[in-house]
């Protein structure tokens, strides 16, 4: 973002129908005054202050990544952005191989993220980004601590809507991997598959959501939320996706409230969008970036 941070609207994210209803309710949002929300009632919230941007417009995959980076460049306070996709999309981590996702090019809008992590399918998910400027005290905490506390806040927001979620623990992940390894060994024995077990595991774990890591959000043994980070001298960017569950229309708002007792809405200004369009054209939307590896 530029040195100006935004101001505007109120609403949340759900499935495609809910998003349309939300967009119609907030079509005149830019004319609304700055709004504040009461805290969710959670203790030890991560941020003293949090600015919220409900991005009503749909964007290409490249533009979504570009807006997140533009926000990181100019944030003056911790910021969360909730956003949608213009069409079915697929994002993959900075270190990922294009050859692993090329098969989806005809059916999805592909983009390489600036953050790490694996392959994520987008469309009906609730996607968010959190920017923590280097000037904020939370930036000094470890990346894992930030990741875990953001996901604890998400668990609290889900609990508010009656959905029981928990963080993946190291012990549970080890047990899951042992079980998974055994399943694959049995499958190899039954089918006579001569591929290495490692290759089979990689194939089965193609989708990032099939491979939970520590502090991912789990529900009924399934990963329903994960994220990836990028840390620079300007700040920290976390990009996350929530999917595979019923996403209530107020989940985004409750998530923000669980992160901070002092939430305010804002609107991205033209300077930030100008920078985002530049990043989309010169970086995220280019073949050289997409095929970087």
C-alpha cells in the first residue's frame, strides 16, 4: 500500500451466492464512514489494531497476488484483506515447479505466489491475506508463532458459528503420516506398483490441502485452512485459504475480531491499485514468472 491505508465497508464472505448478496449490499460502500467492530471476546488477541479490507470486486489470479504485494509495500498497520477470484484459479508456491500445474492451465487461472507452500485450488474458498509491517511489534515474533496464532483466531471464529476446529499438532501429524505410509505400502503390495514409496506419497499429496503441517486448521481429521508466508525488510505477508467447510456469511468478520479487539474497515486507494496493476503486468501475469521453475 502507499503510505495511505484504506477505508470502507462492512460484510463478509461465504459461498458464491453469499458473495453476490454481499456485493449488492455493499455497492455504495465507498460512501460509508469508517466502521469499527466490537471484539469477539477472545483473550490474547494477536494485534492491538487491525485494518480490514473486504475486496468486493473479483480479480484475476495475477491481480490478487499483486494487490497483496502492493499492500505489503505500503502498510502502516496490520491489515487483513478478504478476496475473491474472477474465475476458477490455482496458486502454487514460490519454489513450486510449473510442470506440476501445467495440466490445469486450460481450466484454471494459474499464478505463482510470492509466498511458499504447495498447490491450492481457488474458487469457492474464503481467501485472505494478512500484512504485518516491520514497524509493528508482532513482526518481531517468529513466523511459526504468527502462523499458529492466526490459525487459533480462525478456530475461535469457526467455534462462534458452531464449527469445531483445532490446530494440527506434531504428534497427530506423525501418526497421520505413519498411517498414510502403511496405506500406500498395502496399495503397492496389492497393485504391484513398482514406483518408489516416496513418489507415491508425492503424487497423493499433490493438493496442498492433502498435506497438513503443524498449526494448520483441522476439522474432523481434514485440513480446512492453511497458509504460506513471505518475510521481507518491509514486513510479513501471510496468504491463506479456508475451504471444504460451510463458510458462513459472517466468518470473515468474526475471524478479524478474533485477531484484534480494534478492527476498522478501509478502502484501497488508486495509488495502491496502480502499483498492483504494475506488479500484475510486470511480474505475476508474465510467463517468465509463471515458469520461473
